[in-house]
């Protein structure tokens, strides 16, 4: 189970797009964060210890790549957030968004679509189980 800090998410989002060297990460992230190569090195070292990334020698520079998928980490983070903030209740979270009027009409329609697909999948699984 890999948990990522906000900064580590920034690095992982780039690595999920393409494998990168420290210099490439610094050039990309430096504009947004102001991080120098030493900060990137420290973070990558910590991420290697967590099992989130690994590297291989790529000639003159190490090339870093992810060991975990975006989907795997996203689902884990979502479950953790839901448990921490809403005691595991998806309904409580959605209700909070509705009460805060934080959902746009498009997002509401998207949620309907997601729920309809989930319902169809459940129905299909029920038929297979019989």
C-alpha cells in the first residue's frame, strides 16, 4: 500500500506520462514548484523506499519509472479520504457536495451515468452467478 504526499503526486503524474530523469523532472516541475534537483532527488529516494518508483541506469542519468498504477493509488487514496472524512460513507460525501451546491448540472448528469453503468454491471454479475 503506497501513500503519496502532494509533492509526490506531482512527480508521479509526470512519471505516469513518461519515464524521466531527475533533470527532466526538475525542468518540468521547477516552473510550477520552484524545486531544485536536490529536492527532486530527496523525494525520489523517499518514493523508492515506499515502492512507488524505481530507476535504471540510462547512460549518463538514472531514468525513473512508476512501480504502481495511477488507478491503484487513486483508488487507495479515495478510500482513505472517504474513510477519514466521511466515515466511509459515499452517500455522506455526495450529500455534502449537494448541500454545498458544489455540483454542476454536467457533474450531476455524469453521476447519473456512472450509477446507471454500476447498476447494469451488478445486474450482469447477478445473472452470471445464477
